[in-house]
């Protein structure tokens, strides 16, 4: 269930303010972005240009709505009774790390009222500000889109080096992480690279869960409405055989692998 942003007092600003997050939308009772029931904040802006992006309307860093962090905290507090012991707030995107300093403030405020924090990120940035944010992040959902850097460039337009470095950093802290992998026919389903991906993370101790997310066409209409060229417009979802093969390869090396 999405909150209409019209119900939120938006900032009448032309530039970003440290007390406001630039967001695209909000979702309540989310069950797909972290454990338990969660309030999901979809922030605006992303540097990746994934060919299969299901939310191309979140890419523009100057789009969305500026919303006060304190307003978002109030919303989370009102929902706290539904979170239970596992739920909380997830920030997704877009790419949250583009607003890392403001998210640090947001997460600190959430922790002050006993609300769990989760960050869904592509790992594009890996610096001291990001590390400070991760200190206040109970769980990170890291989207590792391809293990091969050349293919990663084809998929996203950018390298995977920062993503892998951020995974390594999170592992060094001993704090929990989930990994996500979008299974796209012809792009991320190559057996040799799936095997390499799984082997890369097999010795990680902080990875609590691995999610395989089969490609779908749910975002196709957004590309069309924005007048953007969607190169995968005729691509079908992966077959049951390919999904099961990928699940089997991952499960050889990793625990708690889930095919969504």
C-alpha cells in the first residue's frame, strides 16, 4: 500500500536541505524489502542505468519530493505497532547512498525510538560517509547485479568494483547483509558467471539470506510513459528450468537461498 505524497507536508525548496529527504514514494505494510512488515521509503535519484530497471521514474536526481526527515519518523512511529520484532523501516530507491548523510540522520532518529533500519542499495558508493551510515544500518540488502565487470557495465553503465568493495567492507564489520540477484535471460543467467558469483560470496559470514529475483515486465509501462527506450521490452521471464538451475548453483555454495 502506497502513501499518497499529497498527504505529506513537502518542502517548498528549490535545493536539497539537510533536514529533508528527496523521495519518490512511500509504501506501508511492505513485505518484500527486508524482514517482517516494513515501511518502505523509495528515494529519488540513481547513477546506475540498469536495462531492466522497474522504476525508471526514480532515476532523475532532481525529481521526487522533498520531505522532512522528522515527518518520516512520525509516520514510522505511527506504524511501529505493526512492525513486530522483525519489521521496521527500509530505504530503497532509486539509490539511497546518494543521500547518505541525510539517511544517517534519519536512521539515528529511528533508532532513538526503537525502530529497525534496513538499506536496499546497489553499492555504487563506498566511502567514509557511507561507512558512517552503515554503522546505523541494522541490515543491508545489497544488489550485486553481475560478477563480471564487463557484463556489469552492459547492464548498468558502470563498474561493479564499488559494489564488491562495499560487500567486503560490510563483511569486515560483522554486521548482517542480504544479497540480491536479478535473474535476466541472456544477461545474468550464464551458468559460469552464476557459479562465479556464488563462489565469490561462499565464505562470507554476514550473509544471512540470498534472494534470486526473476526478471519481469511490471515496469514496462513506466518506460513507455516516460518515452524512454526499453531494450528489454520483448524479453520473457526466465523459464522454470533456468530459475531452478540458478537456485541449485547458488545453493551449492550459499545458505538460505530464496527464489522469489
